[in-house]
C-alpha cells in the first residue's frame, strides 16, 4: 500500500488542476491571453507534480509487493 500522504497529495493536485482548468476556460472566454499564459504555466507545473507523485506511488506499491511476494520453491 502506498503512503496515504502521497495519495492525499495527488488528490489535492488533481483538485487544483480542475480549478485552474476552469479558470483557464473563463480566461479564454473573456479574451484574457495574459492570464491564460499564467494559468498554463501553473497547470504544467501541477501536471509535472502529479506525474512525479504518481510515479512515486507506483514505485512504492511495486516495491512493497515485491518485498511481500512469496518466494519460489
């Protein structure tokens, strides 16, 4: 089982991404290209964070499964 703090962090980042994408759409509709660029930078950073967090979760889960796997006879 992965670290629950990592999973909580991933959920928090996903929520932030949802909010920023909604804000990006509002900026697009309002014709605010400067704000759109700012949001796109923030979104890219959060996507990188989410990818790194997901990688850590997978790595920890895989490592834990490997440690607890039965040994072949």
